[in-house]
């Protein structure tokens, strides 16, 4: 869990930028479509789809858009054929970076991603080069201002199978094994504990501390990658000074 709070802060900042930039809906629709294609159109039995729908609703996406994206994924409506690709590489200071892509043109996107890495003082690496530095886990955030009973949150989460809970300045961070993610989320919801964010994500096993120009270069690379419409998620094992992300 080392450094994940900082990375969560960066992700939230980028999400706000995405929303202002207008391409957030594009990414959410692609995620819903792919999730429905891979696991079916029922969010009750398809955890990935449920998470994608929850994120879309949090971002005020109209229900019609969500329904169309699901139907395109299940084949009920004609749609673009998307492919999922993961790129691995390094940023300045040796920071490991993973980029999850959903694209309708792999060759074009591959060229774009390589170009972004190159321009931002990074480099693309081979498959498996950095993925071993991350673990796929369930991650749930609870707003401390909305839920002040820390013992209650911890008891509910751990009893439902959570691995750990960390108390940060303004949030509780709960981690789970992927297989236990839905059970923990449902337990929290059934106990009327409001969830701020919930996702299956890649958490770094350890982090690389970078400061000054090096930190700004890495953050610039991350931002450039996330600005690309085909990029769904960017993960990095960096730790940077608070003033660069607040």
C-alpha cells in the first residue's frame, strides 16, 4: 500500500481535468462497452460492468448513454470493435509506468503511446518489465467526513474479507483481494457506509521517490498519457512531494 494515497490523489486530480476536458465520457463509454462484451450486460453478475456504470453515474452520464454502451458491448447495437492493450515503460527517475488502453486501431495507438513516452523523457519497455512491481487489488475509499465511526468501517470491511484499512487525512482506504472486492463493497453499502470510490486497480508494491524537475517530468508524462482518448488507466509507482499534487 506504500504510496497509494499519493497516487490516489494524483488520479483524482487527473479525473477532474478529464471531466473539464470533455473526454471523460468517451473513456467511460469504452469501459462500459468492453466490460459488457467480456462479461455480459448484467451488472449484478458482472462486477467490472457495475463498477463502470457506477463511475459513469458519478460523472453524471445520462442513462441513455450507459444503456447504448452496454448494448454495443453485448451486440444488441452495432458498434466499434475495441481491443484492450497494456503498455509498460519507465518515466524519469526510473519510475515504473503501466498504461491500459482500449482502442479500435492498435497500430495507431501504439505509435502514439511510444511518441508520448519519447517526448516526455520516458521509454516503452517489453511486456512483463514493470508489471511485476504492481499487484491487482480491490480498492475502496470512504470519506471520513461522511463516516466518522472508524471502528464501524473497519469492522464491516474486515469481517467481509478486506485485507487492510488505512486511515488517511480525509479518507479511509480499504484494500481487498480481487475475488473479495464485491463482497466487501456490498457489505459496506448494506451497512449504509457511503463509498466515495471503488475500483479494481493496480497498486505498486513499493514506490520510487522523485522530486523537483524529475517529479514534474514524470507527472507531465502521466498527464500526457491520460490525455490520449484511448488510454483508460495509468499506474505508476511514484512518490512525489505533496505540493505537486495538491
